[in-house]
C-alpha cells in the first residue's frame, strides 16, 4: 500500500506511507508553524536504515545512518549535520531466554548510560 499524499491531522502531522511504514512525515502546528520534516528509509527486512531531517524548504539539516538491528534491538546510528557529527551505539547482553540483561549506551565510543536488569523465572512442576 502506497500513499503519496500528506494526510492532515489536526494541529500536527501529515505522513506518507509505504508498506505500512512511515517514509515521510511533515509536522505543522496551528496550520502555519513548521515543526519538522523527516524522511525515513528501511531495508528489505523493514528495519530503519536512514532517518533524514529536512528544514521547511526541504533542504538537508541532518542525517542518521542506522546500524543493523541485533535480536530486534536498535544498535545505534551515525549522526551527521553541518553543526556536528557523532556515533551513538547500543550494546546488549542477553540471557538464556533472549531478553536483554545489560544495555550500554555509548556516545562516540564512551559509555554514557549502563542499564542492568534481572529476571526471575518460575516454572510449574
């Protein structure tokens, strides 16, 4: 299913869909104020590979090139713009049931946030 027209939603967003994924969205507040314009690209598996941010004239503001997902989890992206560029990564460790138990969020290779969680599994006999 493809739709090339923007659908107006009161106060905020219009978007263009392809195969049930948003591939372009333009956000306007109060019918006049530009908020954001984004274009998204996906691979054949439906994973997000590129997120492009545009200004109100449709010119490139910045771009996020996403890394391949692991176990369905986002692993990060490389951000590039005229103002800055950086790499944000997400590294995971999984338990025997394939649930993440450790998540490290890195910025340019430096750990910024570390999340740990534990699960208790109960089995009926």
